[in-house]
């Protein structure tokens, strides 16, 4: 912008340059007002968008709280309880076998189930289940003698800690307190129970091995007292 002409200085005064012309004040106030309005509009827009995103986050969190219990419940419902059940084909009301061992009988396979081994006073009672699983059903009852391979079905207990063998006790008439192998019978795929009585071991003995003749049926059968 061209400067305004200089005035001629007096001889006894120094020459001074005239000041530039300033813009009009109303124009500056107008720009300040417009800038303030623009900033106010941006602030209002930012507040509205921020509140909207916060509401969305809150809704998402609420949704997560609603679905988490349902997912947890569905996983828990799919779980199956580990409960021992009676062998298929057993008689109604027959006890449940905690463990089962398959042996070879005279006419086919036989499942021997361990039910319980418990102390009753000075005696120890063992409960077993015998279930013939013959491929060819003979159509008649199968004796315990046949299931044991045409042997006496002698059951004994072994204390592996003290190296002792327990045999079935006898009554005053010399009769063993155990099922008779010739008269204890069951149909194919049906269970028959057998109870064997022994002298109770010391309290320090907590488990015994169960043998049928010379075959191990249950290893470390726990004793309940």
C-alpha cells in the first residue's frame, strides 16, 4: 500500500513519518463474532457425537451382561455327571457296580462287577455282580460254576502290604459264607449278586485285591468302614 505523502518538516524539528492507516474496528468485531459462532457450532457437534458413542458403548455392555449367564448355563447343562450305573440287563433293583472286569466263562464272556467291600464289626463283606454275556444264548439259566469256567468260583482277598491272603469264613457247620457255585444262576445278559464274608483286616489296611480263583478281578478295592 502506498504511504501517504510526508509533510515538510520545520527547519528546527526532525522529520517524522506518518503512521499507517488502521482498519476499521467494526470489521474486526464482526470477524470475532463469526469465529465465536463457528467454534460454538463445532463444540455442539462434538458433544452430540460423544454422547451418542457413549450410549452405544453402554448398550453393548448391557448386552454382554445379558448373554453371559445364558452361555454359562448352557455349558453347565451339557455336562454329564460321573455316576456309576448298574450293568445293562441286570435285574431291577440290583446294586450298581463301581468297576467291571470281563473274564472268560465256559460258554462265553462274563462281566464281574465290584459293588462294595465294607467292614461290619469283626467281619468284612464283599459284594459282586456276575453277568453272563454269551454270544449264543443257551436259553436256560447259567450257573456261577459255568461262569467261572466250570470251576468252584473261589473268591479270595490279598493284602499286598502285609502279604496275607484272606479266605471266606465258615459257619459252625463248616459251610462257607459265600454263594454256592452250582445253585447260583442267572439268564444270559442278566446279573446275579454274590456276597462273600471274610475276617476283617486291621484298621491300617485300606484296600485289598480281589481274586476269582487265580484271576485278579479288582485291584486295590477300597475298604469302607
